C-alpha cells in the first residue's frame, strides 16, 4: 500500500514540477541561425546530430529488448 502511495506522490510531483531548460547554448543557437540564413551545410549537420542523439537510446533499448526476448523465450 505504501508503495502505491509513494508512486502516486512521485508522479504528482513530476507532473507539477516546472522544468525550465534551454535546448541550445547561445553560441550554438547563433551558429544554427546564421548557417540557416546563409544556406550552408552546418544547419543540416546540426539536424543530423540531433537525430543521432535522439535515436541512439531508443535503438539501444530495442536491442536489449530483443536480446531479452530471445534469451527468455519459452519453447
């Protein structure tokens, strides 16, 4: 019972917690904006880098899931 109450309050805490974050530092932001205006290749490189950082954890979790399913598969 205590576990359910604890999870409930932790969930409420994180749902009500205000997160203030900036996704890029000022220099990266200016470089991205100027390269986008100049139509240079840096902006596409930044986009590919963001996609790379975004996808790697999901690919790792998927690989762990597949290995786990193969290892614990009931025949």
